[in-house]
C-alpha cells in the first residue's frame, strides 16, 4: 500500500514543478484509498479521509495564492463535501465568502486560486459571494439553502463564517415548516422521475426512491428544525428506537459501499446501477456463481440492493410523517378522532388505539388497508402503527390465511371503487402482501433479464393492476378510450385485478410460469370461496395471459383460420374482454416505451376480428372464400369511386392469387392497385410509402420484377435507415412480379412524420433495388446496452403450417443491425422461398416467424435440410455476437 509522505506547505507551492507534485499527491491519495477499499467493509472512514485530504490541499492553495488576503476572506465546504462525504469522484463544492466591504484587490488572487484547482484536476463547484448575496440566493432557492446548511469552515476568516451562520437560521429565513414543505414537494417530483418506485432494474442509488437522497432529506429536515449535528439525535428526540436507527445506519453503509465501488469501477461520479456494472459489482460483493448464464449472481446482488432501499424508503416515510406532525401540525397533531374499536385517526393518519390491537384482533392487519380505501380523506398509516404492523407480521400464519373472515376482507379490498393500487403498494411495502400470499414473497425484488421488463416482478405486477384500474376511471379515459369502453362491460373488476396479481407470480420457479401460476391462482380462488365460474376465469387468464400478444404479433391475423383458432381458445366475449384488458395493461406495465400505435392497432384488430367471430358463432365461421370475396368487393367499390375503370382493375388483378386478397385489407388493395395501374415498366422498381395505416405504422410497398435478393436488399436498406420492421408480406404474382410490403416505425416507436423522411426512404430503397446493392453507410440502428450484457441465446425451430402448406421457421435471438438481411441471404443460399414474415422485437429480443417453402412451393419437412438451415443461421449469428463481444472488450 502506498503512503503519503510529502508535506503540504508553502515550500511545495514555490517549487518550479508544484503543479505536477500536487497532481502526483492527489493521484497517490486516490491509489491509497483504492487499495484500502474493501466491498465488505465500511467506507465511512475512506470518504472522511478523502475529504480531510482535500481540506489540506485547499488550505495550502488558499494560503499560497491568497497571500495577505487569506485571513480577510473565508473558504467553506458545502453539500456532500461539507458533510465530509467525498466518494472517489464526488463533486467538491466550495464557497468563498467575501467581506461586505468587498474590494477588487483580491480578485486576481482568487482567479489564480481557482485556476490552479482546475489545473490540478479538482474541478470544484465554486461560487464567490458576500454574506448578503448568500442569504439572498438561499431565500430564492431552497436547494442553495440546503447546500449552505451543510457548510464547514476550511480556512480563512472564521468570523465571516460565524456571521453567515447567524444569518441563515430558521428564525430569519426558511422556517422549518416552510423548509419541510419545500423538501416534500422536491421529493414528490424526484420520485415521479422514477415512476414512484425504487424497483427499477437500473436504479439510481442516489436520486431514486429509497436511495441516498432519502436519507439526506431526513437529515436536512431534522437539522433545520433542531439544529442537530448528527442523525444519531433522532433517537434522543424520540423519532427512532435504537433498532430502527441501526437499520438506518446499516442501509446507509450498504449504499455507501455500492456507490464507492461504482465510482471506482466507472472512473467517474456514476450513480446509476445500470446493467453494464451489475455483474462486476455482484462479484465484488461476494455474489458470484459458476453459472453466469442464469444471472443468479446479479439477481442476488440486486435483491440485496432492493431490500436495502425498501427499508430506507419505509424509514423515510415514517420519519417524514413524524416530522410533519412535530414541525407543521404542532399541538393539533395529538388530536385523535375515533374510527372504530381498533383504530383512531391522528392528523389524517390511521393509528391503532393501543399496541395490543393486532395481538387481540389479527384481522386488523388487513382491515386497516380496507379502511384506507373506504375513507380517501386518510393520508396513510401513522408511523408508530407502521412499526407495529412490521412487528406483527408473524401473526399472518396458515391459520390466518385460512380464516374465512380474513379471506373476505382481502377480496373486499379488491372490490373497492378507489385506492386499490395505493393500498396494494402499501401492503407490499410493509410486508403484508408477501405474508398473506407466501408465493408473492418469491417475486418481491426479483429481477427479470428479458431485455424488455424495466421493473422487478412484484413492481411490474402492481403496475399491471394500476393500469387496469385506470381503465375504470374517467379521468384517464383519454389515454386508451377503447379500453375504458370495454371495461364498462366487466361485471366483476376484482377478477381482473386478481388475474393481474397472479399472472407472473410463478416467475423464477421451475416450469412454465403461466401453468404454475394457474394452479396457484386456482388454489387461492378456491380458498377465498370464489364461484367455480369466477375461479375458472381468473385461472384461465393467468394461464393464457400471453396468448393474445403472441397471436397478434406472431401470426397472420388477416387469416380467418387464425382468428377462428384464437376464438376457439378464448371461447366467449366475456373471456375476450378480460384477456384484452389484461394484455394491454401487461404490455404497458412492462416498459412504457414498448407500447406504441402499432401494438395498439394490432391488438384492437385481433379483438375486433375475434369479437366478430364469437358473435357470428364458432359453428359458422367466416371462410377464406368469404373473406376474399368481401375484400375484393370492398376494394373494387372504393377504386370505382376514385375513378379507376373496371378494365384497369381487372388488368391489375389478373395475375394475383386469392391469397393476396386474403392478406391485405381493402384499403391496402385499393392503394396498391392505383399505384400499379398508373405505372409502366420503366417506373420499376416502384417504391411507395404511406405514413399512416390502419395499424398505426407506415407501409412501404415494393412492386417490381421478381428477383432473389429483393427481401434481403429491402430489409438491409430499411434497417440502415433506422427503421423498425414490424411485418413483412411477400407476394409473387403469376407473371413473376413481387408485391412486397413492410410495415415500419421509427426505431423510437414513433410514426414517420416528416415528408422529407418519406422521400428519403423511398429514394434510398428504390436506388438500392435498382442497382442491387446497399451502399456502405453508418447504420443508425442502435442496439441497447442490455442486449450487449445479457444476450438472448439464438434458437431456430421449424413448425408445420398445414393450412397454407408451408413451413414456419421461428427465430429467437438478440436483435441487431442487419439481422433480417442476413436471414434473407441465407434463404437465397439455401434455395428457400419466403412468403411472409412476422417480425416481433420486444426490447432487444427478436422473435421472428418466417413462412417458407422450397423453390417448388413445398414445405420444408426434411430433418437434414432443417438442420442445415439451422446450423447456417447459428453460424452467421454467432459470428455477429463474437464480433460484438470483442468490440466490448
């Protein structure tokens, strides 16, 4: 271990290489502290040692550069530096206090001082003010007030420092009640940035709910009222028992250790615990496992983190509530209003009448949340009662869970017209939900490494229920009015909420989580005496909660047979309504960025087609012939209305098969027909773009003579242009022309809105098709960071499609630039004809379905041929992943 020997004094600054010597001292100290760091040990000594060392550097610089002015001005540390909490790359915030009779004599000296600090690499956050200017700034901005509260004299005129302290006391500016209100609003806005949850899979350990900022808010508010020097005094004033104070200190130490390691790992002031760093940190903190493919090391580390911040968030909630009573409400806070024989209300918070309530009436552990739903004027649970709930969780045992009165209370909570989501979150935060439903405990703080969930399983589950609740509320009807309309047809919303509660409850268990979850849901419903009909509905929804999104995104829902099969699975309009709402709520709770107009339109289309099939009756389904005839007639009427002659229509349609009229809607057929009828051979390849289709995406249409590489060239071009391909329909006419269409969105999920962008896409694609090449340009298709660190294993499976006499090739892999083009080239090499493709990209997970035959239009059933195709694809995609891995290294 290196040790610092060189003294920091005036002689050091007069040396010709003083700048280099001090930079070397800083480097040596950083190395020394890095070598001392142990992820298993407290870092409180290290962050103080760093702060004290910076004090020495600043004091020496101050004395040298300020010279005769050094004792007339004052240098103070503020913020984290003021608290003596300097992490490896923390900001060094300082304030120079000027005397009231400020002159220009010291300005150059200060400029030299600050320049030197920047030259040696400290990069301070600096300000220069008189006391009056400090006070004025603090009055106008509570964040400046907060920073000044954590001030500490480094060097200079101590009388200036003492004068500042006398001017920023609560009796002069920012009384503790006003400061408390400002901090509560600041915390509300801060929480909102993180969707009011600590359970983001890439949390911010400083700013996120339950993070270090929560502890600082406690300290700031407490210090403002009591002028306390340490949060240790929380126990002295009766805010915390010793056990909770130790819990607070332990949580703080954990977050400090993680933050220290994160700074060292990233070589910067990084507070985001993103996927890039989680595995390294897991190993540092002793969570390494032999099998990294299953991510168990990261899961264990992150569960350790989440449980830490959950405790800190709960302590923050309790303490701020107690502060509010003491600082804001004063004497009025002690006024109790009776609610019933078990509870009273104090300052709008529910409190037990005495500490024996839960021992005498264990069911009150559920009743309290029902009361909060039934009386929206209540703000929450009083801090002392939160403590008692936590101490009483052992009362929720098997006898409690089997008590029919407890069962009725729990179900009744799901039947209330308001407050369901808030109280479920509260039940989860206090541990009641996991105690009452033990299988829920398995998903608390559980990570999901599938590249599209951004919350833990329990938090995702509660967001699903929140989304379902919003469908019932008029104030949210502008978000998804179609869902609000369908929700009006739901007779028992509580069944939908229970399905949401159980839909992912078996995540992390062995087996199919949908099948295991179905059994858990059925057992729960039976215990809670739901009727057989209601039990079957909830269990069916849990088992089939993925089927609607999978059908919409991976099958051809323009095919009446697909709709008929799906309708048979669903069975009734009642089940369809519930499934549709659960599907939308689930997707939107997975990751807000995943929901877009394309998914909205696709699910609506599947819902409407299935609803129509169920209305007509499964015994008399709409046939393929009916659908072809219907589409032809509707398109023909539209074209004639637009002035296209019957002869031109007949001529344009003479070489297309019935499959074309089945797979395109009437408005698409009309659009294609007008374009083809008005074009000549010299116009080919014809490339057109409609910016908005019925499915909420843009449609790129290609009409040209058939050639092998059209699909590969088209997908390579669209990918290079930064477009996400959602669907590809490949048609070949009887006279060997192709009618290809690609449904696309911008990679952001937004529609194509600019005319110049439309023209650029069409021009680029037409040129590439004409000259049979894609020019080497920078591909703007971006791969997510998650995909780099948690790649999806590639799988290629072959299924039969007897309805269309085709083979379905299912590809699951990590999405990346050029993926579809690569597959297209392999198809050419293997002599495969592609007829259509369903492209589904969820986050960075590609789940693509290709409907293929051989060149004789026969399905590919030979096992050896399938193996050859699979091996070729795996080889091509494995090479891509290896290249990415080398690039990362």
